[in-house]
C-alpha cells in the first residue's frame, strides 16, 4: 500500500515539526496538518516565519521550503481526513483536572474526538496512527470507535488499521531528533499497514533503526522512556543537594558517573527540576496505571521521581530567601529565562512558573527576560486570580541590561546560550549592592562573577 495523502490532527509542538520533516523527505506525499484552533493554523500559514506558533531551530527553513507545495495547514478537518490514506493523531493528552483520576490520569477527550471525526469522514481504507503519547491500551478505544462506524452499515466504504508510533523528539532539538532519530517505534498487528509506515520513514531513516512490536508494548515503551529520563534528572538533583552539603562538585560527579558506559553521560545535568508538557503528565499517568493494576510499590517508586522534582524547586526558593538576609520583600530580582529549557518558546510546566510565583508571594519584584517567551505568555502563567497586587509585581524586560537595572539579584532559570557568557563587568554595575547571582543551571563562571563583586550561589556547589 503506497501512501499518497497524509493528514495529521493537531498542529502543535509535535504535529508541526514532525509533519514538516515528513513533507521534506517525501516530496511525493501530500501532507496536511489540521487543527481546531484557527489562530494556530493562521500562524502556521503566516508569510512572516517569525510568527510560526512554535519556536524550534531549523523549523522555519523547512516550512519555507515545503509549505504550499506538499505541506499544508488547514482547519478543514473533514475534507483532509476524507482524502487521507493515513491519519496521524497528534493532539494534546493533558492530565485530567477533575473527576476520576484527577491530577494523574490522562484526559483522552481530544483523542476520542479525533477518533470520532476520523470514523465519520474517512473514506476507503485508512491507517490511523497514534502519535500522541497515550496510556497503554488506548488503541483499543480508538479501534472500537472506528469499528462502530462501519458496523451494520454496508453502504459505508471504509475500513481501518490502527498503529502506535510514539514520538521521541525533544523541544529545542526537534528537527535534529526527527532527522536523526535513535529509533522509530511502530506497534501494530496489520503487517501491510506497518510496512506502509516503515516505507515513509525509510525515505530518510535506516531500516535497522525501525523497531516493530505489538500495540501495547509500543504505547508503554513511550511512557517508560519518559519516566527513565525524568528519573535520571531527579536522581542527579538529589545529588546536587548532597554536593552542596559536602563540598563535592556536582559537575565532576556527573562526569565521573557518566563515564561508565553502562550509565552514560546524557541527562545528568542538575537544575531547577524538569519542566515541559510531558514528563510530569506521563509519570503521573504511570503512577495512575500502576495503582489501577494494584501495583502500589511500583506507583510509589515513580511518585518519588515527581516528589523530588517539586522538592528541588521548593528548596531553591528557600535558599534564595535565606541567602538574601532572610527576606526578599521589596527586593528586585532579575529572572533570566522563563522557557522550560533553552531553544523553545514553550513554558508548559516550566520550573520558572512555580519559582516566580513563590518569589512574588514572598514580596519580591521581578524583571523577567527570556529571548523567546512573550510577555503575554508570562502574564498567563503568573496570573494570580485572587490577588491583583501580585499580578503587577513583575515587568517584562526586553534586554539583559533592562533586566539587571537596579536589581539585588539575578536568578538564572533557563540555560539559554546568551546566559552562558554574561558580561559581569558591565552587568554588575547595573545592580544594587550587595548583588547575588543564583545559578540553577550551573552555567556561570563563578570566579569571573566573583571578581566583579557578585555573591554567587550555584546548584550543586552552593555558595
Ligand atoms: P500541543 O498542545 O502543542 O498541540 C496539540 C494540538 O492539538 C493543539 O493545537 C490543539 O488545538 C489540537 N487539537 C486538540 N484536539 C483537536 C481536535 N479534536 N481536532 C483537531 N485538533 C485538535 O501538544 P504537543 O506538545 O504537540 O503534544 C501532542 C502529543 O504528543 C501529546 O500526547 C504529547 O504527550 C506528545 N509528545 C509531545 C512532545 C513534545 O515535546 N511536546 C514530544 C513527544 C510526544
Ligand atoms: C522530553 C524527552 O526528552 C523526549 O524524548 C520526549 O519525546 C518528550 O519529552 C515528550 O514526550 O514530550 P522535552 O520535554 O521536550 O523532551 O525536553 P527535555 O530535553 O527532555 O527536557 C525536559 C526537562 O528536563 C527540561 O526542563 C530540562 O531542562 C530538564 N533537564 C533535561 C534537566 O534538568 N537535566 C538534564 O540533564 C536534561
């Protein structure tokens, strides 16, 4: 079966870049990304590439090359489902906020809506591919919804195959991750459908990187990959505290430990805890699923990874207050970075949100600077619905100089490149003395900052 038309439901951080890379590498396939959000689609279609709804290095080039040729963005969902041989479901899968499993289970309503709309408009044989991260066994729900549309309806000329094809890209490196993936995971039962999807990837990925398995193993592997990655971060963050207490150097410990090939050196950077839309939601879901199957020890084990993440952020706020003579009331702090990591404009679950809210509650005034996050987004994230005064205790800075003017401290929360070589000679002059820098990403050259009179606290080193 040769795929000619692909439709992707969901034009977000996964749908957009993933389909762009498919379109670039498969010029003979027409790829259309659809979404219910007209503003998002308008931004994907904007002539001005600076208005693309997501910032991802290298993405603009591919959009410029493929958009209007074999890559399209549209709100006309029915039409593009009708003409598709293969539909990716790439919608958001947030944690439930109310009802059974609130705070842990995944809210599958967007996946269900997508399945229903595919069931209604698909035509002929359609391969339906789970791209979203989903709880194990979700493919069963999708299949039931799709099959119900064909049952007792002989006039309907439609049939479906469901595959799982989780996405492993990380924001900020998405294009490279998509172009050079460690693996392509495909779960399913229908060999023809699996082969059709393998064929698409084989346009740019070595076939030996494609791993096929059953649906449930594929769905679960995605959750577990995220859980293992997050677990490493919580592990190294516990050790950062131990290093601060003992005088051992966190970066040297991480390096020494990571030199063991069995452990590996990636994902051992201590910091303000993991953010992003997925780690917390996916591990919460793993905890929920484990409890559901009565595996309480398993659930407790993974819950600890989340607990350590919150503890690290709480610990940082307390350390800042303690270092600044026990109070930050009426003090000014420059916040460097609001995105959950460098090279993205995404702030979902960013450690900056919790930390800034707590600093505001302690009475500080914040100058917030991030090269890619907008003032409107920060305002949304920091909104105190029940305390208007706190909503006015921060300002958006357009430059580093702006952010540093008259502040008592600078707090580095995101590891943006431009924060890795701060000009302490000039910046320290803009600050009120004594002046602190709190470096939660371990990127400041401590001696250099100290040379210009800065009092430095760094994760894993302390003062
Ligand atoms: P996102 O919120 O950026 O995008 C999801 C899009 O789906 C939104 O634009 C929304 O409007 C759209 N949508 C929701 N319901 C719809 C419907 N019924 N019809 C059409 N459009 C609809 O989310 P994301 O970050 O792209 O994540 C999507 C999925 O991929 C999640 O399951 C996530 O866990 C997984 N994932 C995310 C990443 C990442 O780095 N963000 C990486 C790998 C996997
Ligand atoms: C993560 C995974 O890395 C992807 O493989 C996965 O596809 C994706 O989640 C997903 O399912 O959504 P992402 O959240 O975009 O990708 O970014 P990461 O690079 O994993 O960073 C997550 C958080 O961990 C960031 O806040 C980052 O600063 C933090 N982190 C990462 C550390 O604190 N230390 C590290 O060593 C690495």
